[in-house]
């Protein structure tokens, strides 16, 4: 038997980030654009803890803070963006608060959040009993990406 619980940080949280897919030369996605993304985490366990929970949602505050530190009013830039110097100048001038990740886009954001959540479980003693089984990052009602290990 597997127990599943989910935690959602919805659009109303204000994870308003800006990014671009610089490799999407055929698409308007190559331009800077932004969304108030939402994140849905799915946790699984075969055994519940002593409180009969998969995970303590009240203890997720530092994970929520990590999401805010990465996506809340940030410009997320791929480490290999050819305009990195331009982004750095904007940051130095106070125009952008940049966060550099390996890659950008909902699929990669979902993978990044999976790593954040998995590390959180490890640090807080949930692993190996509990694991992250799915992360969904949603741009808006029509577009999302899911990462499953």
C-alpha cells in the first residue's frame, strides 16, 4: 500500500518569475516573459509517521522559502545564456534580481524543485521512508510540466 499526499503553492503565492528560452529561436519564447508559476509536490510513503502523516506540511516553511528565493520576483537565467553579461549588468544596475540555473523552462523548473524537495526530505529525516514522487510546475491554467523520478 502506498500513501500519497500533495502540497500546492498556487499562483496566488506570487512566484512571479521572468525567463526566456534562448534556444527557442523559432518561437516568441525566446523573448523575456513571465508567469506567476505554481508548484504542486506529491509525496509518497509506504508507512506513515507516528502522527499518521506522509509529511508534515507545517514543516515545509524553509522549502517554501527556497521556492520564493528562486522564483519570487526573479529573472531566472540559464547559465549558458549568450546574453549573460547583459543580465549581469541589469542585476548590477538594480533592474533585475537574477537567479542562474542550469536550464530554464517548466520542465527544468520541475526537476529543480524535485531536487529542492528531495534535499528537504533528507535534511529533515523523512528519507528513505518518504519520497517526492512528482513535481508539477504550472505557468497558467493551460501549460504545465511534470517531473517524475
